[in-house]
C-alpha cells in the first residue's frame, strides 16, 4: 500500500469521525525491512493498513497504537531487530541485525458538537463552542432555530423534531449537549444518541432531574453503563447561574473531555 493510499484511508476514517494512529519509521541503524519514512496506519479496531516490517514488531506496534489511542497521546518506540536492545528498546526476534525507531501519531477528527435546543442556553453554548474549535450543529423545532441566530453553526435542523433527529448521522467523535428543557424532546434526543456511539452526551438540569431521566432510561432497557455515562447535570460545578455562565460551565466540560480523553463518563 502506497503512502498516498494510506493517507487516503486516514482521510476516510476522519470523515467518519474515527480516530487512527499513523506510524512512521523515523530512524534506522543497520539493517531493517523498511527505510526511513515508511508508514503504517492503525484504526481503532486494530486493523493495519500498509506495513513497516511485519512479524512480531508489527504485532507489538498495533498493540501500542491501540494503547496510544486509549490514552490520546503519541509515543515513540525503538525496536532492536536481532541485536542486544538498549535500555527502553523492544527486542524483536529477527535476523535483520538493526534498530528502528517509530513514531506513533494519534490523529483525531475535528470535534463536532450537536446542540439539542436553541433557547437561552443553546445559543451561548453554540457560540462559545464554535469559538474554541467545535463544529456546531443545532437541532430544535422552536422558532429560535434560525440561520440568523446561529450564524456560526455548520448546520441547523429546524424542522419536526424527531424527524430532524433521524437525519443526523452520528459519529463516534461527536459531543452532544441536550439543553432543551422539554421532557419529551430530551428523551427523544437521549434515545437517539444512546443508541449510537459518541464521545460525550450531556443533559441540562438538576440532580433530581438527572436521576429521574436515568431511572426511566434504565426501565426502557438501556444498558446501565450507557445511562450512567451521561454527563448530568451537564457542565462543571462553578456556581453558574445565568445562561451565559451555564454555557461557560458546559463548554469547559467539553474541553476537559476533549483534552483529557474521549471516554464518556458520568459526572
């Protein structure tokens, strides 16, 4: 597989909201199966595209790539191929008689935030999220869901609520902020996004409301791990009161999840 094909595959994964690790051979001493610049891509399922050398080295590389994805951080590995390994190097059963250093770069898609609700909280959440680099999408059937009000949004879904929810193609890298306020709209949105794979789902409201929503979703048969992973009440606890302050707490939590890891967990 050529470098062009590997990069094209990476583009496909990112377009679908999926992360991957690009492994590049950055240094070689002695003999080795590939030269500097050789590349291999590893997706989140551990499938390799291209090769850097095959065998035990490549199997270890795939395992390390998956670990780098879980941590969300790049790393560098050195492989001793049939020679005595220096400290920190990984010994590989090989007759090559050389050493290679490989850089594993974690590449994530640009984050997308789906804001459910276009009211007093939805507007500042959308504006702040756009300002810190999220691609914002807004869904609601209220009269406030207009292009003029959400000028920065990549897309708005202003039609019949559940019909518009059905049109959203959910990605694993998506963040979802349910800040609507209407109970039926909230449950329709939560069902939609709990049925899919996402990075983050948050729900606006009190602790009691969060408890009642979780109870109902469990009664409906949703897995406990998914229900408990909802960030509810949404936002960091900073004593926020006004819509704008609440929006700051929400977007701060989005940033925290984005920068410290993509696992979805309960607050």
